[in-house]
């Protein structure tokens, strides 16, 4: 237990130090300035209630100020300001009668929660509205009319927007730089995990699961960077900067694709590495060095003079080339097969090195020709546009919708919390409601984790506050500690919820320590209210129209299979027609990686559900893994045909691609329960066709022939293309069998 506490403290301190210079920290300081300024002016001039209303409006608009384009941030804060103004007007009538307050609370919280139907930023705007609604119970203006108070709250939102725009003018590149270098660091972590997978002794199942999560995180960050860079204004001094960062992002996206590619399947790879074990370490050391260089780039930030040199990587490559070349001179069929496989693997690593060198060059102080920049109209096609039509809301007015059930569940739980808080005469009943809106989420895993973290964080914060209150009785010290705790709490909210809960508790206790002498009672009630709110949130999810992941995950699998199918079609078309890589090809690749990332996240949520609700978990995991392997194989094909001069596509190639596509079509039909009678797959035919697939046979190669680089190149193409097609067909057939049994 002591070790766990020590580990938690060390990790928390590390995270705290890491985020002191982050944009989250800057935003937290901005929020504190936005809150304290009108409050201080109001108190000093005798207009306290006006100052309180404006500071509330500023504070409630803070959640919608998240990473993304400046345009979307402005719209988000404006919508938040409008929403909290309306909610504050409605909330002004909560104090007239308890029965009226209960009805308004239920209806308003349900309606506000439904706003989450419009995506992530909308869910944060919704959260701002819920904060304003719940905290309406905490403050009743005596000298202001309800409409005056509501207008001042809206003014507070505009005040926060003004400060946010001012900070953007002062530090326009801060957000971009932070996310970009964090993405570079995470790409390094991904390469390191991929290198570990080469070793047969590694725990591949655990490594694969971590890779799935890393890929999901990277895909999300790529989307955020796209939005920031593509939608940012093209004005003087920004266009060149943005253009270069977009080119760096392109390298990172291609590195993710190359890292996910498997030029060979692991069974075949293990066979060759067993025969020639020295190559395991050589390839691992090469990839580890690339991962290390990416980590160094992420740590140094925008300091071109400290960019790591190529020397170490160049030496690793030279050593590998010599070893592979020596293997190529051995007149043995098995050795030749290993030579071809290792040569393909080396060329994939060379592609990664090219991207790394290009990235270093772009991040240095080099000039980039204007024609190298990507046209903004083309880039906009890669953005995911959010549909804000009323049809979205209407579509979600159904028990089939996860958001609808969550909104209804949250509204009923808040009503129960309101009744409990008033019947048992809690000191601050609104704390129970506040805990519920902070904890309750649309999925079980996050609700459970937040319940636990919130409870533990509040208890730990309460204990720390008790010790400080016993040792110090100085309101000025309390004021400083409250300010610091509040800033840290806001900074850590998205990254470490438990740590954030500790500092929220500390800030609240110290604020009350300034306002009233009996702080120990405040601590007791704070912990009690949190326990009640957390308990209601957890029980509410279990018994009020719960949404279990197994009910939704088949949709995610279907979307991912469809995206992979489209990507396969683009790859096949490019292999047949050659030429330049079309934009449709890149869009299909983006969609495949995005949907596979979404599938990984959906499966992760499923593993957090109660065991009784994890239906077909092993089969679903196998399906997720097969889908990831399918995308890896597609990425291998994609990279090879983009960077090599390939032979003409044969009829046999078209036939295999058609069969794979047919298998994927049947997988999708099985997942949507739309297979027509008589269209069920004949697995005997599937097995028969698999036996007919061509196979690269090193025994048939004339090893005594003159060394011919063109011949070896054909063998490389034959080995990689046909092995990947066999592997893709095998994966699609296995997926078909698996889905037919679900």
C-alpha cells in the first residue's frame, strides 16, 4: 500500500512539473485572471453582485476553451456564453418553490445534456450549461433582477473570450508547438513498441494492446493538428510557419502508417529470426535509435541548433546493409528467403529514416519553396466537418441513442440527488449535484473510474487540508494556497482527474477557510457530499437505462471493415494504374486509420464494463486484432507500391483482390445481420481457394544465376505482394468465419 502511495505521489509530481509550462496551465491562469478581476473590482467598488455574476460567466465558459482552431474556440465560447446566460435566467426561478426547482432541474439538465449529440466540443458547452444550472442553487442575487443577473453572466463569457483572444495574440504558436512536439514524442513511443514486437520473447498481446491505445491517441492528435493548422488564418508571418508544420504533420502521419506496416507476418518473421538471431538485435537497435531521436526532438522543442545528428542511425543502417548483403551471397534457398525478407524490412526502415530526416530539416531554420506547400483547398478535404443540423437532435431522441439514455439518466440522478440533499438537510446540497455532473459519463468505465478518482481525490485533499488547517491559521496563506490549488486543479483536469480532485478540494477548503472559521465542518461535509454524489452516479448508471459497449461495438467494427475495404480498393487501383498518388487514396488511408482507432477505443470501453456485460469479449478482441492486422498488411502494400517501380498487375492479382473484397462484404453483412438466404459463405470453397493462392518459393529460385539486381527486385516484389495478399485473404476469411459465429 505504501509503495502505491509513493508511486502515486512521484507520478503526480512528475505530471505536475510537466504541465507547469503547458497550454493547460496557461489557460488555468487565464481563467483565474478572468474570475478574480471582476470580483476584485466589484468588491472594491461596492458592486459585489455584479462582480460575482461576471466572474461566474467567465468561469462557466472555461470548459469550451479546448485545443482546436481559433475559429472553433471562439464559436465554442460564444455558444457557452449564450447557454449559461439562458440557464442563469432559468436558474433564477429555482428558489421560488422546491417542487418547481425539481421539475426545472430535471427538464433543463436533460435538454442541456442532449447538446452533446453534436460532438466533443458541444459536450463541453453542454457541461458549461450544467455547471451554470447546478451552481444556480449556490447563489441568489439580492440586489439584481433575474434578467440583469443573466445578462451579466453572459457578459462574463464575453470577458473570458476577450482575454482568450488577447492571449492568442500574445502567444499564437503555443498550442500548435505543444501538440506538435507531444505528437512527435508519442510517435517515438510507438516506434519503440514496434521494435519490441520483433522479439519473439516479448509479451505480444500486451504490447499490441498498448499499440492500439497509442495509435488511437496519435490519430486524435493528428486530427487536432489538422484542424489547428488548416483552419488557422493565412496572414503574414503565419503562412510559412503553418505550411512547414503541415509538412511535418504529413511526415508524422506517414510514419504512423509505416510503423503500422508489417512487410511479413510474425510467424514468418519468427522463423527467419530464429535462423539468423543476430538480425533481431540489429533491427531493434535501429528502431530504438529512431524512437530515441524522436523523443529528443519532442523534448528540445523549437531549438534547431540542438537537433540530434544522423550519425548513429547512419552507422546502424550501414551495419545492417553489410550483414544483409553477406546473407545474399549464401547459395541456400532458406538464406535467400531470409535475405529477401530482411531486405524488405530494411527498406521500410529506410523510408522511416527519410521521413525523420525530412522532419528534422523542416523543423530547422531552412527555407521551404512555396511550391512544396500543400494547397489549402486539398487539405480541407481531410478535415472532419461536424453536422449541426436539427436532424442530429431528432435522430438522438430515441432509446437507441447512447446520448439520449445518458441525458435521461443524468437528469433523473440529479433529481434524486436534489431530493436526498434537501430531505437529509445537507450543508450544501448543490455539492452533491456538482459531483454527479462531474462524474457521470455516457459509458460505464469512465463513470466508475471518475467515481473512484473523485472519492479518493476528495479524501486525500481533505486529509491534506486538515493537516494544513491545524498547522496554519492565517487567511492570507489560505488565499495563496487556494489560488495555487485552483490553477493546478484546472491544469490537471483533462490529464489526471484524481490529482485534479485533490487540488479542487484543497482550493474549496481554503476559500471556506477565509470566509468562515469552522473549516473542519466544511471538510467533513465536502467528503460526505462527494461520497453521496459518487455513489448516486455509479448506481444511476447501473440501474437507469445503462448503455453497454457490446450493444454498440458491432457498428464500430462495421465502420472499420468498410474503411479498410475502401482503402484496399484504392491500393488495388493505384497498383493497376500507377502514376501519382491521388487525394482519394490518402483520404481512404486516413479514414481506415481513424476508424480502426475508433474501434480500439470502443473495445477499450468494453473491457471496462462489468464482466457480465462483456458478451463475446474474446471473439470481439480477436476481431479487433484481425482488423488491426488487416490494416497493417494494407499499409505494407501501400508503402511498397508507392515507393517502388512495380510490374504490371496480373489477372490473378485482380481475382485475389476481388475475393478479399467479397469476404469483407460478407463480414459487413454478418455484422449488420443482413445476409440474404443463400448468400452464406461456403467455407469449403474458401479453404480451396486459399490453397490455390500463389506463394513465393525460394527453392524455385536459381541461386547459381548471375547476381542481377533487377531479378532480386522482382523477387522482393513477389515475396512482399503475394505474401501480403495471402495474408489479407487469410485474415478476411478468418474474420468471415468469426462474424458468422457471433
